[in-house]
C-alpha cells in the first residue's frame, strides 16, 4: 500500500486541501492554514510526493499525483473537499476533479491551470531546468528566480517565505515536477466537464501565468470567475495574503451559504 503524502492540518469543519506549486511546499500556504482554521474550516496543506517528508512516486506524472491526492482525501474522511491549487497544484486540482468529481466540492485555481503552450514552457520551465543543469544550489536558484517573478506590491515577508520554500525543495523532485508540467494536456472539451464552482486568482504582474491565460480558462470552465490582484506576481497567497484570503473566504462562504462577520 502506497504511503500517504505528508501534510499539515489545523482547524475543523469543511476540508480545504491546498496543493502547492513545483516551486514550493506546504509552506506556500502558511498564511491560509491559519486564516481558514480561524474561520471555521479544516485547513490541510500537503507536501507533494517527493517534497518535504512525502515519499516520491513512480511513475511520476499527473495520474500518479492525482491518485496520491485522492488517497489523502479518502484518508481525511471529510467527504468532498475544496481543492486550492497553485501553479502545478492548480493543474493537479483540475486533474483530480476530472478523475473523481464526487471527491471535489469546489476549486480555487491560483496562478495556474491552463496547459502550457510552447512559449510558456520556454519562458517558465526551460530556465528552471537550465539552472539545475548548471549545478546551482536550490538556495542560489531561489535568490535569482524569485525576485524576478514577484510583483511590485508584494509583501516582503511573503517573498522571503517564497524563497525559503523553494530553497528547501529537493533538486531531483523539482526536476521531475518541472518535467511533468508540460505533460498536462487537458483541453477545453475535457475542462468543460468540470461542473463545480471555480474561483481563479492570479497576479496582474505574473509573467508565468498571465491574466489573459487565466481569463481564457475562466471562459472554458462552466462555473468560473477570475480575479486579478494588482501589483502581484506568481505567488499571490504569500505576496498578498490579505486580499487572497479575503477572496478565498468570500468564495467559500458564498458556496456554502455562510455569512462572514
């Protein structure tokens, strides 16, 4: 039997499971764990297989990652969850929703979700793989990469946590995740089968997943809306936690009929 991935959890109530990007870990949602728990939700942030204390999987790809996520959802025994995915985690959230719709109540896709086109792969994946190939340490890669991909309005403490999370990623796991990114190939016809409510959040200054790509995704999904945070780059949950959390809590409350005070 496959091992469950490592995760952190706080609070009780409806389960909100957060899936980080290739560049992160459970730390990528540190502010949201606290916020969600305080608002009456069960906040869960995983370490993707190969990250943190989570065992790697073979073969590595979206099918295996989705199976790992579904095993965790089942083990949590909270019924259908809200999936919050960032970057690769947003692609994975869509994959899980398509493979097992009954396991997902709603989706929040942050700075990711659309399949990568050739231009995005060249601008996003290739430089990261090249940095690994050069032999640079993960800390050096983080110090170089993160400042160029955050927005001008980013919270300094959040940017430091982005860099710290990336510097802790295992290089081998990072390579496998980066190589998996271009293999996400769910097209418009398949995505149109996602029937749950979807909130899509991105940074207006995100050069990895620009607002127009997220807006196009919102048009494909049957029940989706898109929010662009001004002066924010690729990591909205850490760059602008107040506005990201406000949008997240509003979406959750609206979908469940709760009233926020």
